């Protein structure tokens, strides 16, 4: 939802950050409205199109009708798991103000979902399970320099040139999204992007508001995830449309902060990095070979609080990396949310596997250690990596 918290801060940061996030980090949600009928803006170089859209008037608010489609999971992969609109797809509405508040409402027979955010917190209410998920947002560092003036075409061109060292950027293609004149940009990784094929972003040509963001798997012609704006209008949004609270009796799950604490000294924590240091500090055997299925080990660190320490091991670079999390296994056999997913055998023990078009997640228990392995790789590659851990 960070893409929608755009109307009170630098819209250049928003637009370029959106491109970077979907191209480098493989964002999970896409706003992809298929090209609509209507007029299109004149052809322009990408830097000029960005500059001119940012120089336009910032709207007082946004109201839109949307449609969300989820093709991430193979048929039957999540049977018995989440049955909400986030997993099955839905239609709905969106409201966003110019002071950083907003609400996204998805409605479906599988269960409604409501996402509400402001400058400090985001909450997701899943009606299918009557559960509220809360998370703190990173502090939005604002400065007077960030709020004054529009970057020149030359500065934007320079940024895009540096970005182009890592991704391929298409020209700004004139389009029409949700009835608005827009420019559409397609982004694809130049280096190992894992299973991510490309991402697509469109922005309002006159206002600099993101209108389209799509995630494509390798070789796919349609987005894996799609949240399509079918109609959009600009103008003031009443507080009653965005200041909505979940039902009083809903269960609450606190997800903590969505940003890392960069100053561990202030929090009383000591950073533990490096294989030997992590092995010495962990209360369980840490397995971290020098390489894993041909990928060199890049990082080993201890994460979590004192009651739930875990070893985080990273192999490879970028989106093609494989991440392994190891922790002390629970005494019982509880596999959590992964427990009802398909089973595979890893060195004689049962693992649970979540396979998607963008990556694979495996969880299993070996002796006194529980493992979680994730990567933007096919299931066979993830399983081979898991078996290589011994």
C-alpha cells in the first residue's frame, strides 16, 4: 500500500520507488488496469514524462473502483488455507487522502478484506477469519527540500541511467488507464531475477499518481497478480471513508514493525553476524555450508528476540537468492500455517511446500532444528537446496 501513500510527499520518490520495488524486490501486489479506451497523451521520453506528470497538480484525494485477481498459487495449492478475497480475488473500492490516509476494500464470496492505513500503521481485516493484522510503518522522513520543487529532466535522466544498470526500462508508452491519460513503463531484471519476468507500471500523465503496477512471471503474458482500477476520480475524500475500525470482537495479530531497527545499540541488542559468531550464540546447531546448489553463502546473522532467536543464511544475490531460516524446533509437531500444504520428502523427513509462480517456500524439522527455505526458484530447485543442507 506504500504506492498509495503518495499525495503529500514527493511524487517522484513514489513513482521511481514503485519501479525499483517491483523490479528488484518482486512486490506481491500489483495494480494493473488493462489499457482502456480513450485519449492518450503525446509520446515523450520517460524522464520528460515523469517530470511533466510530477509538475502537474497534486489531487486532494483519490476514489477508485478496482478489481483484484490472484493467479499466484496453482489450483489446489492452498486448499484449507486462507479463503479470503486476498487469495481468491475480488472487486472493491479504494479511497486515499492527501495526508497519508487510505482504505482498500475487497469484496468476494470467499470473504471480505479491508486494508486501512495512515502515516504510522497499516491494518488488514480478514472477515473470513475475523482477524485483524496490525503492523507499524517506517517513519516517513520528510524535509523541506523534499517538498519543494520538481527535479529537473536532467536529474531524472541521471537516476534512470543508474537504475538502468540493473534493470531494463521500456520507453514511456502513451496509454489510457481507468479513463485517464497515462504513460506505461515495463521493467525487467538484467541479472538473475529468479522467477520474476517483468513488472509494469503506469502513472497518470497529468498528476503523477500511479495507476498501474503488474507482476509477471517468466514467460507469462498476463500478470500473476492484478489489482485493476476500472474507474478513478480525484477530489476531497471525507475522513469517514478512510477512518474505519474493524469489529470490536475480531482477533488481533500484531506483526510488529515493517522496518528494521538500524540502531541496535539503542534497542539493547548486539548484532551477531558471521558463521562462527552465530554458531556460538545460537542455542541450536546452525547448518550453513559454504555453497548451496552452486550458490555461494553471502550472509549469516542472528535475528529475532532473546526468546525466539533464529539464524538467517543467504545464498546468492538478488532475486535469484535462496534464504534459509533456522531455529530451535518446538517440542510438538505443530507446523503452523504451512501444516496443511502439500508434503514432500526431504532426506527422509516430511516437509511442507508452498509453490507459486514467483517462488517456493519449504518448511521442515530435522532433529532439534526447524528450517524454512524460500527463494524465487521452482519447487525442484528448492527441494534440492533443502536436501543439500543435510
